[in-house]
C-alpha cells in the first residue's frame, strides 16, 4: 500500500493510502487555535469522514471561519433537535421550528402535538441542556448517508418531519444526503461536523414564546457570551412570520403549493398590500412625532433602500408632509480620493468613501433653516455635481 502526500500551511506530510481528512485534522490540530471542522481541497469543501483520494493541498476550517461557523451552527441545531425529542418525547411535539438568527443566538419555537406553542419549563430546559452535553461527551459520530428521494420522504414521515416530507415531494434530484445522530435522522442544507464531540460550546435559554440557542462568536469560538436581545429586530421578524401566516405560506413547500396551483399573482398582490399597509403605518408614526426631521434608512448595497424611500415618501405626502429623500451616495468623495481595498479595487463600503464633513454641514444647515444645494454624484465621471437641487426646510418638511 502506497502513501499520499498532503500539504498544509506550507508543510508536506505523508499518510497511508486510505487516510481520511479526519486523520489529517487530528495530526495537525495542535497547529491551529480552534478545532478543525472541515477541509478545503482544490476550492471544494470536504467533510472529515471522507477518504483522501490522492496527493493534495488542504486548508483546514474551524468555527473561527465563516463557513466553519455555519457548520458548527448546523451541528448544534442537530444536537438540540435530538436532545429535545429524546427529553420531551416525539409524541408530544408536532414540530420544532428553527426560526431566525438574533445576535449570537438562534430563536426556535416548539409546536405542541396538542396545539399551540409549547415553552420549556425551567426543569425541561435544564434536562434538554443536560442531554445535549451528554451527547457531546459521548462524542457520537454524525453519520451521513446518501438516499433516494423516495427513501428520504419515508424517513421524514417516520421522524414526524412533515414539512420536509412535503418539501421533498417537489425535489427533482433523485438522491439526497441525510444525517443521523444517535438514531435520529434529519436533512440539513450544508455540511456537518464529524462528531458531537466538536459541539462543546453553547447555551439554551427561554426567550419570548420559544427559546434561543446561544452560540459562541466567530472571533472566539470557545466562549459563549451572554445573549443580547435585539427586541426591535426580533419584533420585525415576528411580524414577517405573521405576514407569512396570513398568506398561508410558512415554508418553501407551501410556497411551491401556491405556485403550482396558479396563485402566485394573488400572493404577490397580497404581499404588496401588506407591505404598503405597514409603510402607511410608519408614515402615521412619523407624523405624530413633529420634532423628528430625519428618517434614516440603513441597509447593505442593493437592499432596496431607494425604492423604500420613494414608497415612504408617497405615504408621507398623502398625510400632508413634504419629504426630501437624500441618498448618501451623493456625498461620495471624488473617485480620485476613494479608498481602495487590499486588491486595489475601489471600496465604496468604508466610511472614508463618504464626505462626512460636507454631509454633516449640509444637514446642520438644513436644520438651522438655511437653503442648501444638495449634490448629485456622477458615477460616470466619478465626481460630485450640483444641478440646482435646493432645499429649505419648512414646518412640514422632513429629510
């Protein structure tokens, strides 16, 4: 039997033919600050249980990397599901819904088999947490299997995962991967850690109508910080869920149902009506705060800030206010002064790309009742221009 040569961090080592990525991870773990969860080979992610095909160069990933953190998160969710079903009993649980990320946690809810939501008692919470830690200490393998679509549907039915059973009826691929932990099988969109022993750091707390899985931060994967609630953000997510419930679309399978039954246009109209109603409510809230002269709209590139500002402006005008949308893009510094990133490309996302001094001066002048000419940034020439867009703030004007 021959050997294979593996290069990591500029060092080449030899391993016996048939060695797995796990074997290599264990061998080089001491060189890395955090536990290795995955490998990258030739730009492709590799789970640790797989055998290495031949000579290669590997890049280990840990929970300190974004991809590794997502893998760790999936593992802890799987751990939680297994522990809840074992502790509470599958017959008492209709389904466990992993809803959304909030800060350093993931909010979940349990639908009771008897109807309504079920929240952990303090005793149940401690039992679930204890069982999760027991599963970690057992260092159980997380086993991946490739099964046919029909077999996956059968598994989901047996595990009472009816939403996934419903979803897979629309799946076109003939095969899918499922994972098993301590006899419980589920499907996850993404890779898993090698075993439960890698999932040492987490907490679970009751929150609102459900509970939160608290995870370590990426910068320090071995430390679980105290959960910091983000109430406004959480309320927005809950409202979105309520919208989905109003449209009878609470998961992708139900969305597929609507599309296949020809109801997509009605769904879009209903969604637009709900959103317009909410924007109108925002406008009324703003009107009842006469001292508020600035409305700040934040979001990443191409997230719809400009479109939203126009829709809000229409609603504000219908109730007698005079909005003046101002894009911060118009305060970009001239292109020749724009900072560059490490690759030498223009970086428009950093604060230094904005002429903060000029922006602050114009906003303060407007608040002081002065007339200000608002600039317009020409993205073709890369320079700021002035085209006679003058604003003077009156009693009903708002920026």
